C-alpha cells in the first residue's frame, strides 16, 4: 500500500500523494501530512550523494509519492530541472563566501530559475506533476493561490503552457516590488488570471482558505492550490537540502555525518519546514535558523512559546516584502510535530488561536521539542538588511537581495566553529532594485532580456475581499475557457 496522508486536525485519511496533490486543504480545514515521515539510514542517504540534481529529486520525491512509478518521476524531474532553465548543471550550487567566527559562510543558490526566486525550485516540478496526473485522469484543475511576491510568478511561469490548468493568483495591492508585479502581470496567456486585493498577503491567503472551505464549490470547480499548503511543494523543496548538504561535504572537506547548518529567510514557513522534513528523514542538518524581518511572529514563538499572528494593520510593509506575512500556513505542520503528531492537541491550540488570537505552548513542551528539531530564530530590520547587503558586496563582491540579507544577518548570530552555515538565497537582487540602490548607490544587474520588464503591457484585475465575488469570477472564467 502506498504512503497515506492524513489531516493535521483529525488524522482522517486523505489518500495517497496524487490525491493530496490535487486537493490542497483537507476537508476539515487542516493540512495534509504523511502518516509518518520516511526515515532513511545513513547508508541510504550517503549513497545518493553522487546523483545529479534531477535524479536526486526523483528519489526524494518518490519517498513521499510512491503511488507514482520511479521511472515516471525520473522523467518528470529531468523535465523540471535542466541546465537551460537554471543556468548550471548543479541547479542549486553552493557558493562559499568566506570564513567567519571559525565557520564558513556560504550561499545555497536557489534563485537561478525562470523567475529568479527559490519558488521555481518547487514550481517547475509541481507543473510536471500536475500535467502528468491530470492527463492520466482526464481532468482539469483551477489553481487558486495567494502570493506575497514570488510564488505567483513562479507558479504562473510553470503553468502557463499547461492546457489542463488555469491559475487564479491573488496578490496584495501595492505590497510587491515593481519587478515582481511586472513579472506576473505581463503574462498574457488566457489561462493566467492575476487578481489584486486590498490589504496584506494574509488577507489574500484568508480568501484562498475560505474558497477551499466551501467543499461543494471546491469539488465542482476542481479547485487546487500551488501555495505551500500543497504538500507537493514541501516535498520538492526537501530536495535542495540534500543537494546542499552533499555539496557542503565535498566543498568543505567534511565527512558524511558531520553537521551542516542552514539559515532560511522565513515568511510562510514552507521553505524551512522542508528543511525540518529533510532533517526528520535523517539528513545530518545541525541548526535550522528561522530568519524573520520586522514581521517577527515566528521569532516571538521560538523565543517565548507565544504564537500571536497579527492583523493587516499590524503587518509591516518592509524592504523584504515576500516575508511580510503574519499567519504562516505551514507553521501548523511544524506544531503538529511538536505536539507529537496529535491532531486533538493541535486542534485545541488552533481553537485557542481562533477564539483568543493566540496560543502559548507550555515551556516544558516547547523547549524540549523545539531543541529536538534544531530550530533557532532571529529577526532583522531595514537597517540590518542594508548593512548586510553593503558588507557582502564590499567583503566578498557578492550582491544579495534583501530577503537573503535577512538570512545572512540572523545566520551570523548562530555561527558555530567548524560547522558550515549555508544561507538560502531566496531571490536575485534584480527583483528589488530600490533597496539595492539604497544600499549600494547602484542598481543590481539584470539578467539578459529583462531590462525593460516594467514597460511590458500588464494584464491584471483589481477585486475586493468579497469571497462570493471571487467564486463567481472563477466560475465565469472557467465557463469561458470551456466555451473557447
């Protein structure tokens, strides 16, 4: 029998990987998780170290998608991860910066894909998986998502040529960089629908969840998701932790089993949750550094045990806008593990969250459980990001974007002698020209072909926070697509 998935809130069986790939949220409002995280031996993991990225991806994804044949996954992975798309055979290369505090600081480059952001690492595989499963089942899918900047463009570029898929992407009005807006809104494919919503990312995400909670509409309109509430996104992101670790062993002369630390700019918690999953599988990750910006809800939790998401009025608009998130969807999956994968305990915490706006995990539970997962945290502010961008440009000749700067700034607080620190590069600096210009007095160089991106015609529709109107719009566009 294939690996089965359950809901975080009821342990109700949701089916295998292919079922949760297309469904998004569980019917009870929870998130899909495997009944158990596959655990690999040291011998099994070390035996993967020589594989090309696509081949490694096929092996890792198959651990969670064993209802898809290994040779099929290999074909899909090789279609997703090509040198032409990502600029190098390594796909996600490790680039050493220098020695600091007895450690080696390095970047794990995840932003060399089609949209210059780490979301491409999962979206390219997700597009392949969607097309394979939908074609095999003779189905279509209406993808409904929310983006704080990079998920939207990565999803749309991955799905723009998929005939069985339409994308409805919500984004917060005025809260993304000009480059991010142009990258999304300039797409003219009829299956791509960009919708702007007043408020913050959390408001967009709440609308997505509200539509998904209408089970009749979700089923009738075949609503799916590409946000990291989709477990397939998490699965695909697990791969680059393995790839990063194996490169660190080779580049820094380590032995397999020696720890490597990772620092992760964190907004919706999906990126670092993938590291938690990789660590749970047996990969020798030491620390997982949760780096937040001024919207430091997660840092507050890891420091105090108090989880208190904030409303739109308290969610700051910052120079690392993709992290301007207060309610991190994937945090629920992590807390599920902290409470022993007990859906009743998890549900009790989320009821408290709904009723009181917060919950506090008792110190006796939190300190032991969090320590066992290797999680530590910190936050940065605008001035810290500017200083970090300047410092890396001056010291190492490397220009980084403000989100990666969040990760580097917090990583430096947790450097350990003899343990490499890989900072996940989450976007290229060209996407955040204003902040780079403020930090360095010069714009970041743009990849070829993107110099005039903002001048392209844009196709976007402004909507309100009316969930009923959103449903009507999806239905009208779906009928129009069928008629065409």
